[in-house]
């Protein structure tokens, strides 16, 4: 599914631990690291896609995490020309990003849930490190997502807001079903 401008709808997933570090995963068979992310299926909301992708890519379920926040709008990145399929309509991705706190034991993270795992290794890193280490064409989107969601993590550390208040802060764009 690609929108009229050539962008594929997608969710980006930032999982933080109690110390404010984030889950950083290495793509299977590559020396490339990124946050979990994945496409939104037709008639699926970004929130539903978040939980499906979370299960598929890192083995976590809805009960293993708390949603701290989501970006208010779609963040976009364009693929480099060499990565765009000849005659293809997709020129990049538009993403709603979610910040989650892991509430389960970190041993619940499992990279082998899918038939073809997306990742083969993961670790905890400093909150801002991924913006510098991700592949160059994604760096701006990573900076935007981390910047926008940093306040949610600070509020959570400070004990501000109940789970219900944080849930109501999830923007409409994250709850809208895609057609």
C-alpha cells in the first residue's frame, strides 16, 4: 500500500528500559542497526500495526510494554534512488513513531518469532545514539522522532501522568484505520 505521493505507511518503534536506554537491533546478516519498524496493512490502524510488528520483530506482546507516546503526525523519509525499484511507485516511507517502556523482563525480547527474523542481535543504547548510527537516509526522521518523544520519557521518569492520560495522548493519526 502506497499513498498518492509514493510513501508507504509504516510504524517506527522505540522501546525504552527503566534507565532510559533504547532497544537497538542489528538487521539479520548485515552490519546495519535500526529500531524495529514495519508496514501498516490495509484496514489496520498504526496502533494495531505497532503491536503486530512488535510481536513479529522482537517477540513482545501488548502486556510487555506501556505506550508512552506517539508522534503527532507522519514523519517521512525518501529512499535513495538506488533503492527505488524501476517503475515502482514507492519513493519512501511515512511513519508514525511510538515510544514504549518495557514493563516485562528483558528476557522476553525474542528475535526468532518470525520465519525469517528481521534482526539477529539487540542491545540497549543511549537514547540519542541511534540518530547518529542509523543509515544516513533515515537519520533526520530518527532525530525528529526522538526529539518529539523525549518529553514523554522525561514525564514518565518524573511520574507525571497516569497510564490512562498517556493513552489519551496518543494522537488521532495513530488510531486512524488505513484504507
